[in-house]
DNA sequence: GCCAACGTTGGC
DNA sequence: GCCAACGTTGGC
């Protein structure tokens, strides 16, 4: 029987586009619009229902972790890639060969205050966390259990 | 608004 | 298959 270990992720979203408050309002959303193969592979192959998600606000003031979410549906085709009207339309994607994948996530909590990136960078144990590395652009990042434990204890 | 870092594209 | 050019991301 395959082991059922809970894994952890960091998902970036620009709050001007879709914030933690939007997720709280909606309860659940599909994580569409990712057009990077490495991030796609994580969603297609590795993210499973029950996995924990750090909800990160990028291009925000300040950028940082705004709250928690949880994966509720594993990877399935991202229909926004098939819609010529959509900003994320990709003509390379077809119903037969959808290329791009998304997962569904649900709201878990909004932190009492955002954890700024600057604070993550100063926190012992997070020196190697992907989001604290310079030039880290990946919008779906794996988080280690140790990093998850540290970050989730930083706010209520 | 700037620009470093990174990913993708396309000519060869 | 190399790599220069280009586009995008995202912190600052």
C-alpha cells in the first residue's frame, strides 16, 4: 500500500488578481493559469488532496504568506488554456492534449497578519526555503515539513 | 519604474 | 543542440 504522507506547497498569487480574501469568500477555487512546466509537473504529478498550502501574496506590499489553504482535488486539465477569450489561452493546448493542469484548493485560514518575505528571510530554519532565495520565480513551490512547521507557528 | 533572474523561442 | 534575443516575474 502506498504511503499517504501529507506534503506541503507554497502557491503564489497576486492579491490584485486573487487574494486570500477572495479565497475565503469563495471557499474553494481552481488554480488555473499556471504556464510553467515545472509548476505544472508539481500539480499534475505530486499535489494530492489533503496537502497543505502556504498562500503567498506576490507583487504585494509587503509580499508574504497571507494564510493557509489545502489541496482538495488533484491535477486535471486547465480549461482556461482552451478558451481563446481567456488571458491564459494557449493554442498549443487542445482537449485531446491539454498540456496545462490545475488543482483545486480550499480556504483554511487567513493569518492574523501577513508574514512578510523579509521576516521569512530572517527566520532560522528557512534559509533554504525556495521562496527566500533570490530570483525564485516558480509559482508552485514544494515546502518541507520543517519549513511548514516553522512558518505555521509564526502567526495565528 | 527599474532591473536581475530566469524561462522560452527561434535562427543557425 | 547551442545560445542570443526576447518576454516575464517579482522584489525593491
